[in-house]
C-alpha cells in the first residue's frame, strides 16, 4: 500500500485530496495546525474503509516537520507521496501597506513550509527501499497572473514554481519526481468571497465562478498514480469561465 502525507489536510483542498487518495488505496497522513479538524477527516476516511493518521504540525517549524515525517514512517513504513498543500492568502493590502510581519507570515507558510517538507521528503525517500517517491506542490494561477493587492501570496506562488523545478531536477538521482498543480477557484471556505465579488485588474469588483473541489482531488490522484519514470511537471485546473485567460 502506498503512503501519502498531505499538509493542510484538515479542510478544503487538502481534505478532499486526502479522501480521494484514501479511496485510491493510499494510507494517508494528514498534517495541520488544528487537531480536531484533522481527527474529523481521519474518522470520515476510516468510516469508508481507508487508513488515516492525524498529526498536528506547523509546517513552518522544523521540529514539527521532523516529527510529522517520523510518525508517518513509523506508522506505515515508508513514504510515496507528499502533497505540499498548506498555504495562506494573507491580508489583501496595497503593496506599499503590506507590513513586514504579514509578508513574513505568508512566506513562512507558503514557501518555507513547502521547502522544509520537501527536505524531509527527500531524506525519507532517498533512504527507503525501494528508493524514490513523488512530491506534488499546490501552486496557484497566481503563479502566472497576480490578483490586485496580493504581493506576498503571488510572490510565494511564483517561488513555488522555482522550488518545483529545482526539486524535479535534484530529485532525479533518487527517483523522486516533482510536479505542481495550479488551481483556479475550487469551491472551498477560502474561496467563499468569490461569490460576493473580488477585485479585478481594471478596478472593478466581479463575482467569479467556482468549481467542485473534487475536480482538483481527481487531478492530484492522476498525478500521484503515474509511474516514477513519468511526471506531470505542471497542471492547471480551473473553472472554465474564470477571468484568467484574456485581458484584465
């Protein structure tokens, strides 16, 4: 049985991906800051015949990340997949008004957290037998086109693309594959505001369509299920009618 770690696994995309991976036969390890939310997801997975473990962990803390990976290997013997999903938007603010603390908070979760987990995955995957595994990073359409007043978030998502490519290159010698999924308006608690209207590049406020988060979950299952000699380096999954392709 394959084993997956999903960060930010207590809600939204992480929750849906964990359920889909469990249904596909993975033992899943859910990481996040809220133990109660993680336990609820695990109970649901186990009620449907899956195997799940909840580990309270803050991905910005090295000791938490080390403990997360140690517990996963002790529970299930190895690691085949890491889904770097934990992330935060941070407050929407004019670029000149973003505080250093707000900047650091977004960078710590979105970028440093993904890096620390990637490091831990490398150490685990290169030493196990059989060697190797896969890492999937949750990017964003903001990795290509920013929204207004989103400098910290957009900067981290551009950086995730660089981390994905470096990980893909540096992982070759260990049979570690790495890809990135960029998502546009999956329906979760974090995108509820889309229904009320969000700022556009032309200064207007417009409602944006959302899609079932299950579409994202199935895309991740596909990426994860490829043999290690094949890789989806980047995939964009988005609502068909969102204002992304075209003039702002």
